[in-house]
C-alpha cells in the first residue's frame, strides 16, 4: 500500500495559475505593509496571511490522500550467450571460448543462483538470430555454428520481448566479435560516435559483458584478408594476395595454398619475421574455365595454434571470359582459311592471333628482304603461350618437325586442362598427303583411314545433321534440317576410319553420297578430353557455305555453335543454372535461377556437398521445378551445413540428357573467424556507455552489478481520502483570520 | 578440293582477253607461295551461276563492252558482297583504253550505287601481302596507282589500268607475249609480284597488318608471374 497526495479535477495548468495568483496577492500585501510597520509586526502579519492563503488554496484545489496498491518485484535480466563461429577459437587452458562460457554455468552456478534470486533471469543464445534457451542447456558448450554475430540486434530483439520497464539490464557472454552493426557505431580511431552513445544510453538497461579469458601465450596464424579473387579473367594469370596475421610465432615459415576441389592451384612458403604480426603471401594461378568457382585459401596449421577455423577460407569467385582468344594456324592460304578467318574477324568477341604458312621451305631466287615473310614462333605458340588461348584452331596444318611430338604433347596437356582444340581438314592433314598424324591421335575424335596418303575424297557431299547433332546444344535449332538442306554440297572430304568411342558425330554426308554403303562419312565430330573439348571438321570446302549468300547463315550457325561448345561458353548450353548468393551463411537458403531452352518444361535440381578430396557426396533429394514460357525457373534450396556446394540442374531435350551446374560456398563471414585475440574494445566501450561494464571470467559479485534491482508496479487505487473538508482545516483558517484581525487591531494597522 | 583457281570472267558474248594470263598467274602463285593452286584455264560468264564457285575472278577488258544485263549486274553485286574478289584489268590502248575505262566505271556505278572507287594508297596491306612493292605497273605504265572498292572493310574489287594481264601472258612455249614498257623485265617481275600480292590479299586480307600486333596480342594475356611484373 502506498500513499500519495492527489489533486483531482485540476490540470497542472490550473494549479499553476491559481498558485501564481495566490503568490501575487501575497506580494501585493507585502508591498502594502512595507514601511508602515515595524519589522517584527510585518513578519507576523505576512506569515498569518501566508497561512490563510494556503488554507484558501487548499479549499480551492481540494486535495485528497490517495491510498494505492503497488507490487515490488525483481527486474528482468536477460542473459545472452554468444553461439557464433568465433566462439570455437581456443582460449585459456586450451578451452574454446564456448567451453569457457559453459564452465561459468557449471563452476559458478551459485553466482547464477544468486542472480536469479535478485532478478528474473531469462536465458538466450545469439549469433545471427536470438533463441531462448534453458539454463541447463548452457552447462554444455553451445555448438558455435552461427556465421555472423549481431550483438546490438540481439539486445534489441530481447528488449522487444519484455515490457520496457521490466528490464533491469543485460548480461552478455561474448567474445566481442561482431560482424553486424556494432563496429559501425565507432569512428576509425575506435571512439564511440554520438549516435552510438545515444543507442547505448537508450537501451532499457545497462549492459554487463562477460568475456572469455584469452590464451596465454597467444599462438595463432590466421587469414585476415584475401585479395585478387574479386574479378578473374579466363586464361589470365591471377595474383592472389593473402594477408596473414601472426600472433605468438617468431620465425619459421608457413605454407599457403590455393586450391579448388582438392587440386592445388598454387602454393608458396612465406617466412615469419620476428616482431612482425602481418605477412603477405602471393599466389599466382591461371583460371582456366569461366563460371562460378569456389577457391580455398589455406594456411598450414602450426603446432599449438589457438584456432584452425581461421586457417581456411572458401571464397566464391566468378571467372569471366573477356574475349574469346583464338589461335588460328593455317597450313597455307586458301578459301577455307580466308572465309573462316573473315568470320572470326567479324565476331566482335574474338581476339584472333593468326599464323599462316605462306611459303614452304624450298629455296627461292628472290631475297628474303623482298618479301614480308616472318619466322613462325612455333615454340612460343605451341608451348609457352598456348595456355593463353581459349581455342587452338589448326587448319590444314601439320605441326612441324623436329618438335612435332613435344608440341603435340603440349596441346594434349592444354586440352586436358580445359582448353579447346579444333582441327579443320584439308589436303595436307589427316593422312591426305602423308601418314596419319599419330602424334595428334589423343586429340582427335576420329580413327585413321585404312589407307593414308591418297588425298581427299572429292565429289559432291550434301551434309545432314545426325540425330545426336540435332539434339546437341551447339546445333540445336528447329530449322537446322532445312538450313542444311539449303547449303551447297561440299566438294571434298577427309576420309577417316570412323570415330572414337567417346566421340559424337554432329554432321555427316547425307545418303546421296555414293559411298553410303560404307557408312555415311562424318563431317563434324566432337569429343571431350579431360577438362577440355576437341573437334574435327573433315573438309576444306565449308567455305562454300560462307560464300553462298543463302547458306551463309548456316555457316555462321554451325561455327557459332562449334566455338561456343568447344570453349564451354554458356550460350552453347541449352540449360544454365546460377545460385545466389554465391557465399551463403550457414542456415540460410539459396536461390537457384535456371535458364532453359525452348521445349524444356521441367528441370530437376539438387545439391551436392564437395568433400575435401574434391569428390562430391551423393546428391540429396531432388526437386522438380516448372519452366515458364520465357524459359526461366527458380527454386529455393537449403544447404545443410558449411562447405562447398554444387547445384546440379538436369533435364532432357529431344531425349538427350542435359546437365548444368553452379558452385557456391556456405560458411561464416570472414571477420567471424578472422582473429585469435578477442576484439573486446568495442563491446567494452559500448557496455560502459550503457552504464554497464565489461567483466572477465572472474565474475563480479551479483550485488555489484549495475542492474536495476526491482520493479514497482501499481496495480490499483484502494481509496481517495479528501484533506480539504476536515473540520480542523476550517478551524485553522478561522483561527488564522481571527488572529490576523486581532494583531492588526493591536498594532494599529488598518 | 580446296584448290585456288584464277578464273577469267567475261561479259556478254565477248571472248576472254589475254586468255593465258590467268594460267600464268596461277603458275607463279604456285611456284612462289604455299598456296595450293589448281592450274587450268577456266572462263566463266558473269551471267552464269558458275561465278559463285570461283571467289577470285579476273576480268581483262579491251575497249567498250556491251552493257551488263540485270543478271550480270546482280551477280556482280552478289559476288562482291558475299566475299568474292574481282581483279579488273584494262588492257586497252588509246581509244580502247578510254572506252573500257568509261564503260566499266559507269557499269560499276550502276551495279554498286553506293560504292566508291578510290586510289589504293601505297601503304595499303595489298603492297605487303607477300612481296614488298612500291609500284603498280603492268605491261604498261599508264596509271601509277591501283583503284579499289572496299566492302565490309576489305578490298572487294581492284582496278588496274596498266594491263597487268599483258605482263603475265606467256605462250605455250614459255615466251612472253607482250613486252613490258618502259621498264622491261624488271617491270614485268614487279607486275608478277603484284599479281601474287593480289592473290595473297584475296586469300589473307589484312593478315600482314595483324602481324605487327602479334607480339602484343600474344602477351596480352598474362600467363606467368613475370608477365605481371612487366606491367
């Protein structure tokens, strides 16, 4: 029960006006009696008049004594325990930060008992989100899986869960790593900005932070920053700079590697200098194929490191092709070379490097100075610089002796690593003029003819697409059959002994060919080889299609498709999938955007996680998504944990299977696991600004915590007892007025 | 097979002028370069569809010729627009020279209304496509330059007024049919070299211009750590 004076029926304004009028009347009275009376008499009269005025005021305002029922109860103190990935870092005595926090709940249970006696305590775990948790669950270390930490967001979230007046303060158990807004409240010098101070002071209670005890001595090597993977061009050397932060390690070396799918792309050893905490490692590598990649930068762990989470970083990167760089080597000037060259030069996205043999090596009468012939840099283009090309195109060209085998091996290696190779036939290659090119056998998707050296087969060869060719993404066009029917017949073919088992014949001579009984001769054959693709065009008269105004579009269609397919250009695929975001936080969903060619109605999509050895785990459950009229489809997918993931979309078109994939990474924000030493400065300043403080694992006494101890709640009014209508009040006023009259008479004042 | 041939083209019912020239040009190209040449004497009428089998045509004129029919004009336009190369050579003397020149220019304007025939500068890649050349003389030395029509950035038609075909003409016994004046054998050799360059240009276009940029193009992509340091 609580008692308060209550003035009903009056607003503060009316009370103020009446009070001012009463004071004015008193002052007027004082002014009137000044100088006419002795000081003692004057004081007595003013006191009497003051008492009378108070009595009149009481009569006018009619105050009452209010009896209220109130409840005093314990304030609410939320306890927020950090469960972000950074809590996995090792600290004092080899325990992780999460383990240190859990030990507080087991070893210092009395402290929390005392806290619960004094306050209404609720327990929460927080990282990216906040979740309520039992105290008993906190006696075991929380699984530090949250990829981000938002301390301020957690405080606000918890504040909304209780009436503002009920909160007595916040107890935050965290290492201070915040990847959300806390750092934004500080200037670069680490001082709390006015806006940050306002936020801290505006919290419904002070923040007391309990920090883990850091290990001593600290010993850790961490990846603090990776630069150079933001923008990558295919077949352009990329330099990746890895900044390492070293604590507690003097001397020695660390090994830094860049890998993809378990395959090491670059490795370097960097020396750790004494008295230096930052090391820069440079890794050079050649991105070979366009599209999304997930690269992994790793620092080899040193013995006794506090954290291994900050030794590895998975970084998604987009590799784009700036231009399609084609090496075009022709054995001699010809119409086939000329029209192919003109086609390539007219493509704005092609950067063409041409080498044509203009004259054989026979001695001539004229001097070399008369001509513009230049030496052919075979070593440079076939070995040194071959990786710089997206496609190596040999046209009726035989690799020269004496380095033929070595150059062919270089080309082989280039294709197996993701390059593209196309051999255009003619009178000098594929056994037409000499023996079968055995040195190119591994690159060619065709088998040697039974008889070599008999030239090309001449005649009239109309061309048609094979069933595989009609379904192939490089040629898929409903009008293809009609387009091919309108092309002039080829007049010469390189005859081969068939195709390799892995090859795919896309174009062949039509049944009109007299030799059809021996099978329809292949014209365009492709195959995959390692990571790359190869193709062979078994004619040197395709130029007739380009020279013919009606067949020219078909020529371009075939060449466009062939180049796109060989170089793995997305435009050469009938199915594409893209995942956003390419770097997802654990627990978050990702969105798959699918682009499908006309005729595809549904697509199956599934996720696969990459194992450390580069292989993929078996796919999870697949989902079927419908493709809309524009050829687009979307699906939301849930990766089940951190790691490198692959989204695989599959469907079929004209009964041919189509598969597309995209890579993405799931993991915490880099800052979450970046450093071994807890960055407590921000949290400490913020807590202080909220009238709280930062404390260590030696918990301060509960009574010393700056939390508001109790909440006073009024639950109702039991009675209002008027004060003004008491008889004693009337008698006092009457007595005062009578006394004033008597005194005035006595001193002679009228 | 994909062999290069020099086909001589005729208009109307006119017989081919300098009929041995195309064969000799083919011989010289085969002898001097790596081009796989089919040696034959082939004559095609401009009004025939056969012109679309031969991307390199030689038209040797001497005097006035009948006005081109619509078909011939259409073929000429299509041939040049599709990537064909036409070498026009004025072999006439005196009034015949002028008559062919006038009629050819008039017909060209009608066949290719928007085309602009201009003198080919001596720095053009045509003069470097195989040999380094400084003159454009043929059997005679009437005009010091060649003229040409560019379509889609390439020379589609080249016009010589110096009787190039006359300088190339050789009979079955290997005897030159016409004397090159005033320069004699040296002038003839220059004319043959010009013929070789014309063929090489038709087959290679601006390949020789590109060679100047090859090293730059080769190194544009950085493949080795030292490539990064060079920049």
